[in-house]
């Protein structure tokens, strides 16, 4: 396990077209405009009305037992 991602394994072995597909599902935090983070500039003429934040591990945590729980 590596962080908050969950891997979904999709397999088709019964049909004519065999395939294996691994998809990583990652939790995100969604923000809507006008709530941009402080220090970021607005992109002119953008149609984007939302942005997502993906959690990253806290590299300052030395305890391996807590490292994957603190995001």
C-alpha cells in the first residue's frame, strides 16, 4: 500500500478481447471558484470553475506506523 490510493484491477478474460487494466482511485478535495489558494494567480479566459487537491504524504513524519495515516 502506498498512501491513500486504492488500485482497482479490471480484467476481461472471458470475452474475445482479453485485457488487464489497473486503475488507481485517489481521494481528492474539491474547491469551487472563487476559492483559489492564496499566492496562485488566476488564469485569464479560463472556463475552469473548480480545482482539485490530491493528498501527498507528510515527509516530515519519521514514524513508519503513522506515515501512511497522516495525509
